[in-house]
């Protein structure tokens, strides 16, 4: 991402918090429906139910996106061999594919994806307990404090961590790494095509593909995670592998994709929002970094 190599880790973190909270405010109903569907619970259209766990969701998305932006930006700067500031050749089509000024170079697709996955998996350290609080509120209602008290046992606080780490790693690839690769490909491979002659036009297919990638690769892990975190008492679901086995026995392979339509809708919207907002928010908060 062009923004992430121009800003410091703190600045990237600030931008990440901002766009993450905006995304949650817009997409929380889709997240609620997805979680209910995964657990086989009835859906509701009541606003108070749709926005249950909003506080925990906002803190989760804000903190995870903050970590993902900060870690991803730092890893990108290391990978291209440059520090903070200076011109980034990640999107500069005037340079050759293999290098840039001052030893800087364009990241290869596998590097983009690896950086995205690493940034997402690391963010699960903060995200796993927060998603647990959110899901407990969505299932049982009550305040964040009540949910926190229910999961205060040390063996519960990181319940579902493996699923969260895999989900966040693949999700971060979907919104942080995949869209720039797709946009660049469309703009460089279709010169003169009026449909892809600007970032804004190429952003729509990039968001749809990024959301699809993030959703359908990560959804089985997300389903396992949601079932585990909705059942902290372990009445129906045990460990990660036990939960996966039970979901398969009950519904077969398709059971891992319960709620996928809601999640894909949320992810496509989220990828578009984050991909659109991060550059604009970064420029507005830190205009000197883009001069």
C-alpha cells in the first residue's frame, strides 16, 4: 500500500484505528447475521440486536486494523529496503519492475501476500479476546462487563485463538495485499481501457475479488472460531479440532460455510471502504507525509 510506506508506524496505526471503526459502524449488522447463522441461532432485524457487541467490535476492528497497518507498513519498508518517507515505487509505473531509485523496488505478489498474512496473524493477539466478548454479547445480550466476567477464566480468554489468527491473516491479505495487486494488474495490463484508467475505477473489481478471496478461504476457520467462542462452557464444542470434527459430522463440508453470504457482503464492503479510506484519511491526518 502506498500510504503505509510513507507514514511512521504510529501514523499508520492511527489511520488503521480510524478506518477500522468506520467499517464496523457501517457493517456490524452483516457481522451479527453471519455469527448467528454460523451457530444455528435465529436471525433478528431489531436494531438493538443488530448492534449488540458494537463497542467490543469497534475496539476489535480498530485495534486489529491498527496493528495490521503498523506491522504491514513496517514489513513493507523493510522489504523494499527503504525507511519512512521518500517516494515509494510500489505504484509508480514509470519504473522498471525489478527495482527503483535508491535500491527501492516493487513488492512481488507473494511478498505482498506474506506480509499481509503475517500482519493479520499478529493482530489476533488483541483480536481474539475482543471477538470473544462481542460474540458472547450477541448470543446472550448484556453489557461488555458482563461478557468479560464470563470469560475471565484464563483458559477462556483466548478460546478460538487459532481460528482468529488464520482468519485475520487471510482477511488482511484480502484487504491489504490483494487489492493493490489486482488494481496494478488491471491498470498495467489494460492500457487505454477506460474502465480501469484510474485507481478509483479499478478499485471496485479489486474489492470484489479481495473480499471473495478473504471470505471463502478464511470462512471455515471463522465458523470454527465462532462456534467455539459462542460456547465458552464447552457444552457442544471443545478444542479447535474437536469443533471442526463436530461441524463436519453435523453438516458436512458445507457446514463450514454457514453465513458465508453475509460475510462476503460485509467483506466486499469493508475492502472497498478500507481501500478507499486509508489513503484519504492518511492524507488528511498527515498531509506533510505526502508532499
